[in-house]
């Protein structure tokens, strides 16, 4: 059996090449954590915690405190019985989901490296290539046009536009400018829970000719406002739940209340194992799947890509944040030729390691 004999973590401060702005706040430096899990057979796995306070109020200090408090009780868990280990880790780290995610990532990385399997194959090996969207952050209409033109030139054909936190006319102008320089690209709107239902419906109705370009409206309303999410959906636009779907229990409520068409599965908000269960549960209930993340390096993003590609059937892939980093301390993992992400070459675990310059 492969028992956990080592657990360590340290800070990763990752500067962004440009600020990552959403309706509820902006990130300039990703204050993340690197978590290491070592097994009795000597295998080492790594995982990333990427708390994003503007999304769920979790800070890096919260993640560090949770890991420190749980460390002794996580040591000794068996990697092979990873669902049982995950259940125990969820009890101990559940209040700091990014810490849970990093621990589970490192655990599954170590286990799959130990048996010589890629994480992509471990999750099912269904689809070895994913095509990501790219985010247009909050900002001026001019910035939206510049970001969209650059993304379009790089080959992106799905633009996820952060909206909300500003007057409706501002967002309409940004959307219009972005759409005009990216002629056949689809648009996803993401309000990050910042709108009242009637505001979101007003935005949809005001889209005019842009309406046919918009393929999805992600999390228009507050996380707890499931009825609001449903109201926006009933106005005739496809709706994705993100902040409203942090756990399997959240997902069950969304399914019961028919509040969304799509669920955005993120390992960073639920942990890896719960994300796996949420994806399976959502699909069984007829919901479409999206995979996304916080502001993450290729370490967490490759883990999410292995999950989504391994399971297959994800309609929306939003794994673009490595493009926002001034430098990525990691190497390996997915092969990116943006917007394409390839996974078939990964041999063991997620295949990510610290870049030699950062070691
Ligand atoms: Mg979102």
C-alpha cells in the first residue's frame, strides 16, 4: 500500500502580465500555494492551491492555516484508497477548498506516478485534445477590442467576456467592440454573481444583433440566488452555474430547481474528487459541462484538463489563465498550442514539474 509519509507546502507568488479583472475585484499577483505529497514508496506528487478572494473570499492565509492544522492527520492516509482519503481530507480542509484541491491533486499525482499512469488516463482517457476559450477581463471598450483582436489572431473562437459591476451601456459597448474585431467568434458572458436578475435580463434584451453571438451567460446572479439564475434562464438564454455550484449539494439544488443549463466544474472550488462527482452527476441530470479555474498555473490547469479530457463530453473549456501569467514556474503538463491543449503525451501523473529555473 502507498501510505502518505510526507506533506509540505510553500508559497508561490505569481505575477500577472496584465491584471485579471472580474466584476467583484481584480488580481495583480496570484498568491498561490504549492503542495507536495510523498508516498512510502518514495513517489512525490505536487498540487496547486489558487485561492481567489474576489470569487469566494478564500485567502492564501486560510489555505495555509487549514493545511497546517490538518497536516498530522493527513499523514498516514493510503493513496490507493483515494476516495476514503478524500473524504477524510474534505472533513479536515473543507473550509479551504483550494487547499483541499491542492492536496487531492498532489495525492492523485503521486498515486498515478507510482503506478505509471497519466492522470488523463486515470480519469478515463476519453478526449486527448481540448479547445479553450479566452477571457476578456473587465476594463474599457478599447481594452476589450484590443484583447479580442489579439485573441482572435491567436486562433481563439470563443471569447469569455467579464461583465457586471458597471453600467449596462459600458458592457454593451465592450461586447460590440469585441464582436466586431472577432467576426465569427462566439461570446460567453460571465457576471461573476454581480447582477440582480432583472439587470441580467435587461442586458440580454439589450444585446440586439449581438444576441445570436452569445452562446452562454455564466453566473449572472448572486451565488445564493438560485431563483434569479432560473429567471435569467427563463428569459431565453443558456445559463451556467459557477459560484452557485461549489459542491455536490449545490448541484443537486440547481438540478431540482432547473436553474441552469450548464455547470462550471472547478477543482479549485470543490476539490478534485467532488469535481469528478459533480461532473458525473450533472451529466446524468442532462446538464452540459464546463471546466474552469481561478488564476492558476499550468499545474492546476493541466489537472483540470486531465479531468475534463479524461471524462470527455465537456461543452465549454475555460483553462486560459496560464496566458495571463508573467512567468509560469512550472514545466510539462499539457502541450499548449493555444487554443488547443493536448494530453496524450503525458506519461505519469499530470506530468507537471517545477521549471529548472524555479527549483
Ligand atoms: Mg465564472
